[in-house]
C-alpha cells in the first residue's frame, strides 16, 4: 500500500502535466490557419451591402446640405460672404449628386407685417436659388416663403430675431 500511494501521486502529476500540455497546444493555432481566419473575417467586414452603403452616402450628403441655414441681416435679402461660402459647398454637392432637388424655404423674424414678411422670405429664397442655379443646379430648385410662420427661435431678443432671418433647405432624391 505504501508503494501504491507514491505511484498514484506520480501518475496524477503526469496526467495533470499531460493535460496542461494538451491545453496549450489546443489554444495555439498554426500561423497559416490564423491568417486564413483573419483574411476571411476581414473579407466579411469589408463586404457591405452596396445599397446600404449608397443610402448612407446619400443621407450624409443630404444632412450636410440641411445642417446649415443661410442667415441674412435685418430687412435684407443680400447674401453675406459666409452665406456664399456655404452655398458654394451646397453647389458642389449638387454637382456631385445630380439626383438631388432642393426646396429653399425663406424665413423672417416676427417684426413687420405678415404680407411684408412673406415677400421678404421669398426674396431671401430667391437669392439662394439664384446663386445655386448660377452655380449649375438648374431645374432642381424650388422655393417657398414662410415669412415669420416657422420661427427657429422664440423670444424677442436680437439674438432670437437673427436666428429667424434665414433660408433653410429640404432635399429630395429624384430617380
């Protein structure tokens, strides 16, 4: 019995040692197999649905157009240098994406009569549309005036009024 215990102990140690060795060899992949798996997963990640990629591209362009409004000085429909810079970016996008049509909305602050503000909103929309048509976006522009009907900011401060003196864009994709 005394000889069996040390033999069992040595046997148990050999089994543990053998299992540990096996475990290490199972976890380590041969370099060729690893690179094959990496290549396969890289292919899967890079293969994207082309329609989804195009949808995302168009959405990004549309969001870029609609993210910035064109602002005007009080009682003016003249494009500022900053407005022209923004419109140049919009024009460049329209040149790259001929399927886009733009609705330009003219807005005013609440000062002035409703009739006057509707006219001023239309003159602002006209100024934006004229710039973009001259830039090359013929037959893809529409315009509307909301006057003071859809304020971006409510309140009676000059800062609020300035936020409402604008032209904004809506984009439509034509087939």
